[in-house]
C-alpha cells in the first residue's frame, strides 16, 4: 500500500494556503487503500524563535485543525514530531549524507535567513535534512505538499539516492511529491506575486482558519484585483496574478477545475465574483473553525490523540531507524 506522509509547522495561525495546498489534500488522501501519517512538525518550527507557550498552543490548535478539517485519528496517524525521537536521530545521519552546497542552494533557506546568514540558526540551514528524515523514517512513498516545498522534496530524493549509493543498499525509497489541485500556491490577497504566508506582517494578506465570517468576507472584498472582468478561458488569466489567485482559490474550495469555474463566472466583474467567493469561503471554512474552537476546549482529548499517534508512529519509525543504524555500522542495541 502507498504510504503518505506530510507535516505542517505549528508556527502560528493555520491559513488558507496551508489548508488548500496541504491539509485539504491530506484529507483527500485519507482513503482505505492508503496509509496516512500526518505530523505537527514542532522541531521544524523552532528553527526560528518560538515562544514556548505559543508553541504548545499552536501545536494543539494545529491538531484541532487537522481533525476539524476531516482527518480521523482512527484512520490517519496524527502526532507531534518531537515525540517520535527517530526523526531527529535519522536527521543526524542525513546531516552526514547531505552536502553543505545542497543546503546552500535551497531558496527557502535563502529567503528565511535573509542577508544575515551568519546569524540564522544551524537548524534553519539543516531544515531540509530533518524533512528528509520525517519522510524516510516511514519509508513514505507519497508526500502531499504545496508548490513551495518542491525543492525540499527533490533534496529528499537526493539524500535517499546518496545514502543508498554510499552504503550500497536499496533501502530508502525515492519519494514522489504530490503537488496537485487548483491551489498548490495560494498567493497573498494584497500582492499576487507573494505567497500567502503566516509571517506576512499584514493580516489582510491571508485568510486564517480561525477568522470569523465577517473577517473572511472583508478580506476578500478588500483583496487586490485588476479592473477587468473575469475571462472565460484560462489563457485570459495570464499576467493577471491577483485574478488568477482568486479563481484558483474558488476552484480549490469548490473541488472544481479552473476551467469549470471560468465557464461559470467568465464575464463577471469582481464586484459580483468577490461576494460569491466570500460566500463559498465562509460556507467551507466556518464549520472547520467552529469545530477547531470546540476541540480547543477539549485539551485532554487532543493530548491523548497526540500521545496515541506518537506511539503508532514510533512502531513504524523505530525498526526503520534500527535497520539504518545496522547499515551504517552502529552496534550495541540488539
Ligand atoms: N501559500 C501557500 N499555498 C499553498 N500551499 C502552501 N503551504 C504553505 N503556504 C502555502 C503548504 O502548507 C504546508 C505547511 O507548510 P509549513 O508548515 O512549512 O508552513 P510555511 O510554508 O512555513 O507556511 P508559511 O505561512 O509560508 O510560513 P512562513 O511565513 O513562516 O514562511 C506545506 O505543504 C506548504 O507547501
């Protein structure tokens, strides 16, 4: 059976980009013939400073978001990365397989470290190596992510290939990225050239999964657009990043293709389309946010789900790490 792994950082508010690019697709892949493993990646989150109380809160809130969006702890393994030590242990091995030059080429590293690389954490630099460990400690075959993670997944393949080659084994699978759907890259509502992100200082740039209906409607109403009507064909979205973004969001929320959406809304002005989008967004997101809020009142339940999930995850990860140690020549634990 295909084994699906992915994760989201508990580093702040879950937003529409995380939902459409990742979480909604995690739910789509939760099928009887798939093994699905989804993680709150707190070790990744601390590669930049996190206030401890907020980290704990965000981790539980993210878990609530997973469940509210439709992940079922009886069908998927849901857990917090730090509670399965095999991730960090395998990451160390991969730190010794990966090359400095590979990491230096990562655009996320360059973007997040900015000009002052000397002052960035060593963890931020090694981030993709830990991500490779997350995936490969389960021998995962499929990894659903947003478009921004494509480069890290290629690096995961490079690490698996080099490990297999260096040790003369066929041990780690070459993982397939699953970057699909109409919204693999949701853009800022204020600037169609920037991705929607948690760290954008403007809250108007993103729709948070915890936003209420009025806030969602206001953010969509104020979203940047151009003055033209919507086209009827996809070609007509070229060089219109803001228009394309809103159409992509509509399509993804409504499980349609961009072509289908344009067939319906082509010719409409934004004054007409934006309220349609707002209504759809509220209809799809409000039930998730109210269920998240309810679950946040049941902290003991969330903690128990995470504890059980970690146990199930370890049962898969531990033997794979043990085999890795044997391949590398590490003795003493058997
Ligand atoms: N804008 C987006 N469109 C589509 N997918 C997105 N993802 C993130 N932003 C978008 C996908 O969400 C998953 C979790 O990503 P993460 O936990 O690494 O979050 P992030 O990329 O750190 O989120 P932000 O908001 O972009 O944070 P900052 O502002 O810190 O950079 C991944 O699958 C990702 O592709």
